[in-house]
């Protein structure tokens, strides 16, 4: 996979900023140094693609998360090279591209079909072959392919969706923003047998996770 040379320096600056913000996982930093984030945002916003604290509207009422949030959530998920990862909320496809550099397989769910098609085209264009995308209710997970070593949710739920916990392997990690529609906290849940250990990572503000085990409809 070849990154877009015109933005290589900006990517390096972004990664240096992430290190200053406390990101330490070298595999995460390298993935974000290589993946051309500028190709995952509308052309009019490419100048802002590598600002570590900027989320960008990608259409359909959705956004691409700030690089610092992508890095923090990915680091918290502790992705290993043999892991099978489920992502809820494909969006632009950028988070899936980062995960694809770290895991063996990435399975991504998107409820908005046009975004799923666009994300697949971007990933195909970059030669990323270990990501599968399906259009459905992400709050249900992807039971046919479970269990997963890690699950990342890129939209905010009112609480941790129970089906996602059930689809983790023993020792698996779930990273999900939970809280009100207006503000949330990123929660890390580790499954240990029949119980879970949780910790809160940082505050966040995501679009709502719509579905049976999330919010029931778009905000009015």
C-alpha cells in the first residue's frame, strides 16, 4: 500500500502530536503514519485531515473521529496481529483501515449503505483485503462470525450493548462510547469468563449509535 506522498509530512506531524498526547503503542502509531487519512475525508476538508483534534463531516449526518480519539480507542483495544476484530460503524473506512494494519481480519458493520459502499471503494483502492463490510444493525453485532478478540464501536450508545459483550472471546476487549447523546465517556470492557472488568478512558462526543441496543432513532 502506497501512502499519498503529498501528505507524508503532515502524517508525520500528526503522529508526533499523538505521541505528545500520550499514545505509546508503536504499532498504532505506525499504522496511522502509513494510512492516508486525507483519502477518507471529502476533498474540501483534506487540509484538515491531519489535525489531531478535528472531526470532519463525511455526509449522511456522520463524522470521521479526531485522530487522537482513533489512536486512543485503538490503543485501548490492544489489537494483536492474529486478532479478529469487529468494528461497529464503518463510516469513512479510516478506522477499519487502521485496524487492518494491526489485525488478521476486520469485520465492519455500517447501517448506512452509501457510506458502506464508499468505504469499501476506498479500502479496495488502497489494496486493503482483510476487511469485510456488511450493512445491518451494528448493535446486534455479527453473531455468525463471533467470537471476536476485540470490538470497537465508533458511535455513542446509551449503555454498553449486551450482544457485543456476548460476542467477545474470554479476555476480549470492547471499546465503546457510552452516555447521553450530547456527551459520553469512552468505556473499555474486558470479558473475563462470566464477568467483565471496565474502565473509563476519556470523555468524548460521538454521533449516536442507532439500533435495537442503542438509540432508537435519529435526534430531533
